[in-house]
C-alpha cells in the first residue's frame, strides 16, 4: 500500500483545522501547523505559529457560542512533490472569506505527515458573487 494521496491528505488537514475541538486544542492544532507556519489573516494581521497557537483556542469556531466555519468549494492541486495548494471559501457569522493554503510534507515525520505551511484569508465584500 502506497502513500495517501497528497491532495486528499492536505484537504483532510484543512478540514480538521476548521473543527471546533482542534481549534480549541493547542496540541491538536500544533500537530497540523508546520514549524515555519505563517498566515496573513482576513483582518490583514500577520501570524506566526506561536501567535496562532496562543490565540486560536479563543477565536471563533473554537469557543462555544461563536460562529463556526463552513467551508465550500474546497479544491487542491499538487504543485510539486511534497507541496499542495488548497483553495476554498468559508462562511462564519455572515462573513465570507476566500482562503488559500500551502501544505507541505513533513520531512521529519513529527506531528502530522502533512502540515500547513502558509495560509491567507481574503474577505469577500457583501454582494460579491
């Protein structure tokens, strides 16, 4: 039996990061974030791995009673061996965002086999198709 499909593995990881239990757990989220993780959030804020892991448990989608993210149109493309680009759209609390993630294969086998290297969210203004 060979390796799992890289695109399927990256999409599965992306979906896990949207789960409330994973967002609420530094340990679970930490398994999915690459040691060199960076993000440019919907707000424009730049995030490091440490900052994201510190704040994620208190963000929407992790705390009961806050909006949970619903993903749609998720698709992935293998860009090179060990590198997958995932795109999709989310809706939470009436706000939409277009999202782009780069997942890379873990070279050391620590954490998850595929980890989120970079993520960017772009807000979608009301009325935009």
